[in-house]
C-alpha cells in the first residue's frame, strides 16, 4: 500500500516534519516523488516506525529491504 507523509506521521505518532526529515536523511526510503509530495511504501514505513521505537533497533539494511524487494532499485531512492 502506498502512503503519504501525513499517513506515515499518523501511523507513527510523529509530526509530518519528523517524517520529512527521515525521508531527507535516507532513513525512510521513498517509492517515488510526485511534485513536492512523497509516496512511501507501508512496509518501509512500518520498518521505520519500529526502528525508532524503544528496544527495536532495525539496521538501515532492514529498513531498505521492502523497497528493494517490492520494486526496482531505481524507484527507491533518496529525494534530490
């Protein structure tokens, strides 16, 4: 399922700005960028949420895994 930044923020209990910063830093991979908004895979978002929870440290490799298996590598990239 594809989510917007607002949806990920609601799911994580974080602000939209925190999600945007995670996207810009590469901690949260993006499926694609449409205009100024980002489309994020729900599995990648769940991995990011769990990696930020106490006691649930997921490595960056695990956070990138949903993107690399669901789509081509070219579609999961850091926004420019």
